[in-house]
């Protein structure tokens, strides 16, 4: 089909129509087409519109669509971009634009040029599951005993290294721990197998694109010439490999337009480099900077809260969001006794909204970690309010929770072979598939449960000595705790059993982000058992398991009227809701505990809170708990430092509930909301018996200045965890003997 040529006068009309739908700053961003351009797009400022209108504007100017490259991070964003472009220009021209995710576009190029890198054009692309499966094959065939490392955690480590452009050789050279050395060996074999399989994983699509562009001047010139204009969405989320590829591709025409918001850079743990957007003007000295600051989403109060919070970050591109929307209502703060009351208060407020006609799909609850979803799931189930866990799965469906449930079921039902098979090698205990098959055959021949066969290990034929010992040890553990749990259900006994299983220690030793997340979920599950025992002192383990099994059935109901959205703050990015609840705004949660040792981590945690705030359109709620349960025991919590960074006149502190803490007598209660509103951060923190608080800056006669990051113990056994920059790490000190001197707030402003 022959396309109709567009005359200059037609171009003016078409582009005038495009520009008429934009505000002045958006128009400027669309019209600037000569050289590098950084568009800092604040939350809700219409960045997708600017990107698509800019592409249409370029096409109307006469730029060939096939010479435009537009890169996104998700398939959804890419499809939305393509469909919008098709509504603005001729659909056949729109189809010619190279628009898609980094991985899909680079895969397209790599298939064309595969022979230059030693692949065929039909190379396979392994997704995460494929990669994990290959790694599992490698681990299973190795004779190394470090099999507590799961294939998932190894894949995560390898992916991280590739995103940092670290080869297996470099990884091996820097490996110090036995785990890292083992991973280095798997990494090397993994790369070898990928080559043999004519396959690339997702990370290879980025790395091999760079390798292709560097393979010859001819190839480099071909693609640098082809892409006259390059546009990148969510530039703050690019990693080092993506940055390198873009730098090469844009080196010829230098018409690179990046759109993003440094204040929404929250994926550092996944390899994203905020320096890519912060240093854009250094990398391209002639770059133009345009700020999109008009917000179309939120009320004035919500935006002012976001701005006052993010102002505390040193590493940022300054901007100030504004809106023509209404002023809106103040942010409501819930101060709760514990996480159970927090869930009750939030669900009670949700009911009020629903009763007055608010749609369920207009409401979202955010939290920092996946484990925090459980109290909300429980409360919503009680209230018969349907919900959906976004970016995750229902708490009881998570692998580690299913594992724990299986461990508990086998205590009260020794004939549950399905549960036993689930946990027999979780964690690995020296029972391979062949040994398990011998045990199962024996059980079938003698018509006895699998567990009994493990106890009869000496009579099972064809077993190795190690397989016999492992079977008997596991059997003895199950029988021991089965008898104890039938006598009396207690949290201490459950914890002792889980420790004996080796499952908790496996996750502790792994110490990856995934392992820590799973450990937190297990902790929350134990907390749930503790609450069940509190409410049902005469209840048994079977009663608890029956309760969670039956209550989970609500997940299978199809609710046509919509559902409440539950999600982590990371999952909330890119979404928006009329009503938002942000829970758990406490030290150790938000910011997460590791932020105390790293200023960059603290700034990312602040950006994460900023993202949560800017998801809200009309109504925003904050909540924190004075104490939280950890593995069945209550611990005092401090309100987040971030709360003190938001202007107090923007927050409605409501009517304070002066409730005495009946669980821990040594917790100092905040006497009124007005005190909290008028006090600075330090006066918000509950005092300890020794007058020290988490967050205090202290001075030690030998180590110098440090910051208290944790407190534990009572009386003479009171201990503090203090981070000292002078030694680059933490020290555990007995307060009775440490002679710490507290540094007043006015003298610790420069503490780093």
C-alpha cells in the first residue's frame, strides 16, 4: 500500500492539533527535537502522553517511523504506547515504529545478527523459570554439599551479576564465602550450557546487544545510523547494561530523549542505577532539561505531603509538583496498639467507605513487606470483603507458608503422605529421589504410611547408610514433636519444631532478599498462630489448621463488584487509586532496617514512601503500630522518621486513644496526638529504661560517634546495636558498661 505524502501545511495542522492537547511544559517536551533531552516527569504529570505525542510529532515532521526507537520496561506499557500512536498518525506508519521493551527489541535485533555472536537465528530465550530449571540440573549433578542454596537464589545472584556486567570470571575472582564460590562454579557451568543449548536468558539479551554493537564498526554504524531518534520510558529504572547499550546506540545522532522521575527510583535491589538519570546532563553536556510538574492525579494536600517528604533527599533533581485539583482533605493518621488493631482500624474505615457507596476497586492498602498482608487478609475475610493481592499471591499460597502448613499437618496426621513428600527435602537432608522411591516402595509393599517406612529405615532394601540415617532422624523428629504438640499447643514449641526442621536456618544462611522475605513470612505465620492461641486458649493445632483452610476458600469466589487491592509499595508503582492506606510506617519497616547503615538505602526508602503517597488521588491514610509481634513475642516499634518530615499541618491526628499497653509494661505511651503533632522526631520515639532510643546519635570513648540501630534486653542486660562509621560496621554493646554519651540533635546534623 502506498502512503499519502504529507504536505508542509498539513504537517502544521496535524502538529497544531497534537499540541493543543498538551500543557505548555508538555508542548515544549514534544517540540524539542534537536539533541539530548531529559524530561523529568513528576508523578501523575502525563509522561506517557508526552512520549506518544512526541513520536507522532516526529512522524508528522517527516522522520521515518522505522528510524524511531521507543523503549519501555513492560509489555503493557509498550502496547499502550503503540495503540496511542496509532490513534495519532496513520496506523501503517505507527506499525513501523520500533516500539517495545528493551528485551523484545534487542531480541529482534539479535535474531537478525545472531551469526556475529556465534548463535543461530532460532536461538531460545530462557525466562526465569527456564533459567532456574537449568541451574537446578547443574546443582543436582554437582557433588558439592552446599545444596542449601536454592536454584532460585542462585539464579537471582547470577542475574544481579549480569545486570552489573560482571562475568562469571570476575565473579569467581571476587568470591570469598563458600556460598559465593559455589555460585561461581554454577555460574560458569550455566554460561557453558546456555551456549551449548543455543540459548540466551533475559539478561543475555542486554549483554549480547552490547557485545554485538562492539563486535564491529560495521554493525555499530548500521544501528547507530538506523535509529535517528531514541526515546526511553522510566529511565530511572535502567541498569548499567541498558545504560551502556543506549550510550552506544545514541552516539551517532545524539537525539536521545529520556523520560523518568528520579523520585520514583525504587529498584536499586534489582540493579537499577539512579545515577543514570541524575548524571544524564553530565553524560550529555548539551542536554536540555524539561520538568513536568503539573499533576493531574492528586489533591493539593497529597502533593504537598509528597514534596515535603522528598525534599529530604540530597541526591535528586529538584522539582515541585502542583495541581489545579482541589485542596482535598488532610491525611488521616492511625496510631495503633499492634498490627492486629492496625488491620481492624483500616478495615473498619474501609467498611465505612463501602457502606456509603465507594467501589471496592477504588481502595488500596499498601505495606512495605509481603509478610504484612496477613492481618489485612484475615480482617477482610472476617468482614466478608473480597480482596486481591497485587504483584504477589495470597499469604497462605506462598511456597514457604505451604511448607510450614505441611510440617504442621504431618504432626497431627502421620498418614498425610502428600504433606510429607512436600517437606522431606525442604530443606535438603540427604534423601535423593532414588532413596525416596525405595522408601515409598517399602511403604506400599507393607501397606504402611510413608512416615512409618522412614522409621523402619534399617529394613528398607537398597538404601545407603546416609539415606537410612537421614530417614530415621527425620522420623524421630516428627514423632517427638507430634507427641509434644498433642499435649499442649504453644508458640515456643512450634518455634522449637521449626528450628529442628532446619528450614529457618536454611533461609538465614542464604541471606538473599528472597530468603529474608520468606523468613519474614514464616515469622508472620507464627505470629498468627500466637494470636489464635491468645483468642482460643483451649484450641489445638488441628483447630488452627482447619480455620485457615476453610477461611481460604473465599479466594475462589468470583466477586463481580470488584475487590480491595493489597500490595507492597514496590508493586504500587504505576498505579493510582482514589483511596489509599499506607500501613506500617515504622522504623525497621519504612525505612527498612538496612537503611540505617547506608544513606543511599535511606533515600531509596524515602522514594518508596513518596511513590506510595503519590498513588492516592483523593484520600490518603497513614498508620503505624506501637508494637509488632515477631515469632510470637511483642516488640516495641518507633514511628518512622519519615512521618516527621511531612508538614504536620497536612496530617489529621484525630482523637488519641489513651489505651494502656497490657502486653509490655515498660513501653512509654504517647499521651496525645497533639504531642505527636508538635514534637520533632526524637520526641516521638518511645524512651527506654536507659533513656536511649533507636535513632539516637551517641559518642563512645574509643569508637567515636555512632547511631543506635537496635535495642534489646532489660535492666543490667540492656544492649544496644550501634553503627560506627569509624569501623564501618555495627557493635553490640552492654549499656551498663559502654558509657555512651548521647549527642544532642542540634550537634549531630552532620552525622553521616
